[in-house]
C-alpha cells in the first residue's frame, strides 16, 4: 500500500538526522520504542502541553496525562483530534494501532483500548517524540 497522505512537513532523512538526536531519529523516523521508565516525561506531572519533537505540532495536554504504570507518558486523548493519525501496525506479531503526528508523519507510539477516561483510550507515547512546554513558560 502506498503512502498517500500529504504531510505539511516533508524532510529527507539526512535532514532529520541533523535535527534529531540518534535516539529521537530511531523513534520518530524509524518507529522505534524507548525503554520504559527511561524517557524524559514518563513521570512528569507539571501543567503544560506536549508538542511533537519533530515539527512542534501541539499533540497532548497535561490535563489528559495519567499514570499508567507502563513507564511511558500516557494520555487519554490528543489535545487536538486532528493532530494525530492512527494506523494499523501488525509488526512484532501483535495487532496494535500506531499513533503518528499528522503534520510530519513522525512515529509517536501506540493507542490501546484500556484507558481510564470516558473515551477508554490509552495513548502510550514515547518521551523522545515529545517536547514539553510548561504552562508557566514566559514567551
Ligand atoms: Fe510532527
């Protein structure tokens, strides 16, 4: 199946490699996964917003973040529904739903139907794919 989605941000891998750390590149551009309990934000409880590390798009708010016990940042829903794209991922002998940044195509993580909120979703997202903006930041 060909990739037909048009991205607002399209960069060659060489440019992504310059802009991202090797670990960020492996996750955002090669669909990798950081080890649990190692990422920058798995235990972050501060108020603010989480943007895409690749393109800066607003993805998740701290008001939907919860402690899932998995060791990855977990959210009940995106801050903006259109900001993420969901697609089937049947790799590693599992049926999962991949979560991708719609703006740049960056891999964020996966979503599972066992979340605690009314929507029942658990967005399991790599810290490496995110950049946290504290709510009290002065621009
Ligand atoms: Fe992005």
